[in-house]
């Protein structure tokens, strides 16, 4: 045993060294426990960070979906505005055509009224002319009758004169 102690065998350690090793072990244990506490704290922080990150990623995805929907809505609105503008232009063109047609109808109605007045004047003139013609025919007919009587009378006189001369 003496030989082992002198050579620094397993029992050769002193109490001071054992005490120092125990203190070192206690520091290591305390350091380990501190590291475990820090690790647990960091794990908690990381867990909260991960939850917040996941929530933010989910919110980001929702925002992307909303942005996509918004873009689609904006595109639909743009198309609707284009269609509305096109329809308005067509409506304006049709309104212009209708206005021209109304003006043409008004002009035609004015011409029709003028023609109707003219026709009425011609009818009245025709009636007057018919009456004048009738009166003229009557007068002419009376003259012809008178002339025929005169001719007949003259023929009778001539016939009588011829008979007297015979």
C-alpha cells in the first residue's frame, strides 16, 4: 500500500483535492442547471417565436389570398368599366341615330302636313273647277241645244223654201 500511495495510486488523493473536486462538480452541476434553465427559457422563447411565426405565415397567406382576390376584383371592375364605356358609347351612338331619326320623322311629318294642306287646297280647287266645268257644260249644252234648234229651224225653213220652189 505504501508503494501505491507513493506512486500516486487511487487513494493518494488528499482531502483538499477531494474538496476541490466536489466544489468543481458542484459548479459544473450549477452550470449544468443554469444551462438547463437557459435552455428551457430559450425553448419557451423559440416555441413562442415559432407560434408567432406560424401565425404570421398564416396571416401572410391570408393577405396573399386577399390580394389575389383583390386583384381579381380589380380586373373584373376594369373589365366592367370597359364594358360600361363601350355600352355608353354604343348608347350615345344609338341616341344620336334616334335623334336623327326623330328629326327626320319631324321633317317628314312637316312635309306630310304641307302635302295634306296642298291636297286639301287641290281638292277644294277641283271641287270649284268641277262646279265651274258643270256650269260651263250646262251653258254649252244650252247653247248647243239652242244652236240645234236654230239649225233645225233653218233646215225646216230651207226645206219649206225648196218645197215652195218646186
